[in-house]
C-alpha cells in the first residue's frame, strides 16, 4: 500500500474517532481553553505510536509522524466546531 493511501486511511479513522469524542463530550465555551491541552495530547499520542512502530515496523512510523500533524489540525477544527454546535443548540 502506498504511503498516501495509508495516510488517507488513518486520517479518515482519526476524523471519525475525534468527531465521536467531541460529539460525546459536547464542549461548551467555558472549556475552550482545553484546546491548548487536547491538541498537544493528540500530537504526543501519535508520536508515541510512531516511536513504538519505529522499533517494530518502520514503514508505519512515517505515517504516524505525518498523522501527528494532520490529526492535530483535525482535532483543532472539530473541537471548535463542537463549541459552535453547543452554542447553537443551547
């Protein structure tokens, strides 16, 4: 499987997981400061997975390093969208 297909597949999985997490938590504007903590946690988790895969399956470690940035961007926008959705529903 090519690198860009792996990244695309992992991005779709990340989008679904993050979307369900944000929908479940339903962030309100008072927790908007949490974005400062949540986005780096997503990066750290992906980099930790990349480090583990570096020693076991090196071809997947590149994918998770790239995914660390992509998933952080997805988390940022979906978290802000979750706050906007919460304000519109209330």
